[in-house]
């Protein structure tokens, strides 16, 4: 798997995912809030399975030596 999730995208995914999970644990959201596991996982792995389908990549390009 080639990394396709870059810096700010990675941080936003983790924060949003943790907010969803936290709100669900506190009872502010129903069970569907545990979907926050998905953005947390993709943020930690640095790879999103939907980006190749959409032709997206937020990872910075590596410069050739």
C-alpha cells in the first residue's frame, strides 16, 4: 500500500474520528458514531482505500535525488 494521506489530512482524520468516538462514548451520538474508527485507522496508517478510486493523493510528492 502506497501512502496517500498527507500531513493535515492525517491530523484532521484522527481528530474527527476521536471526536466522533468520544461523543458516542459520552452518549451524545448513537452507536453510528463508532464509525470514527475508520478515519482514525486511515489517518494512522496513512492510506485511504477510497483515494485511488477517486484519483486523489494528499501525500507530498517525493523529490528525485
